[in-house]
């Protein structure tokens, strides 16, 4: 599978194709969109991740590829980048994969022609789990990551997590966000959503998945699923059970 790009777009605007350095990172994926927010470049890594071919993505908008809620969130960020002419740094995003929930840390920037005019946007998104997995053995949070995963079913407080790292709560929060691009609470919620999705795929009921993943109850799990994915755990379970 190769990268796909809109030749007419790049030739008409005189834009340079992305550097191979951006395209060959093991945990990162590149894409670009035009001013109408249609994909004009998709790296092969991203195509593999989405399980789609170039023709299925090129020229499409997010609403044609993702759920309405996810597409609205993506496009809101895109428009902010285009209209404000700013770089969106380290946005934590979730995308439902074929069998699990996948988290990404995304940077978006205006795409300019040789005259400096904005003709679209480009982005690099990193697979948060792959990135964290590579870093965990080498930094001070490795034990904390293990502690979180082993105790998801428990009510975990910041004091508990900071103590594992032998840090004060304030230092722990500050260093955690610097390392991971999200707060400890956001990261813990991500782990619980991933674990709940695993239990749902194994056939457990939403209530059982909620209990085993550390959510207060089924209603709590449902609220988080709706807020993150735009659908209920049961609906997500039914959709993925058909695959």
C-alpha cells in the first residue's frame, strides 16, 4: 500500500509534497486536507490504520469516514486552524478501530502555497499507545502505568498515583501532562474505555463491563461512551459484533 495524494491539488497550488521524514515514523501518520476539508494526502500508515484504500479516503470529508460526532469534532479543529491561522498542538483524540478504541495525539497546521496563502491544512497524528509503550520502560512513570492498568477496577486518587512515583500531587500532575499530553484523569479514562471495549467484545453486558473497568455504574460508562464515541456501549458492541 502506498501514499495517496491529489496530484491536481498539489500542482495547481504549487505545494510541496511532505518530507519522507514525516511519512516514515513508526508511530505517526500524516494527512492533508484542502480548504473544503477534503483529504488531499493520506499516508500509507494512516490508510492501513483506517483499513481503507486511497480512493476510499482521497477527496472525502470526515463525515463520510467517521461518526457524526467525531467528524464534527475533527472539522471544528480544522476550521479553527484555517480561520485563526494557528497551529493546533497536541490534541488528544480518540478514533474507534476495528476491534478497540485508539487514542492519538494530533498536531495540525495551515498548509500554504509558495506565496504564503493558506490553501488547506496538514497534520501529523501519533498513536498514543505506541508512543507510550516505547517510552514507558525508560521514564519515571513506568510503574505508574502498570499500577493504573492493574487497578482499573478500583477508585484511584491522584494521591495514590503520585505516591507510586514518589512525587507530590502537583509535581505528578505537571510532569504527567508534560510526558503524555493529557492529565492523569484523562489517561485513566482512556485506559478504562479501552478495557470496557475489550470486555464488551468478549460478550459481557455493559453493566459487567462497567464494573470490571472501574466505572461507577453502567450509566457512567454510557455517558463516557456517548461523550467520546457518540453512541452507547450496547450500540458499539452490536456494531462491532457484526464484523
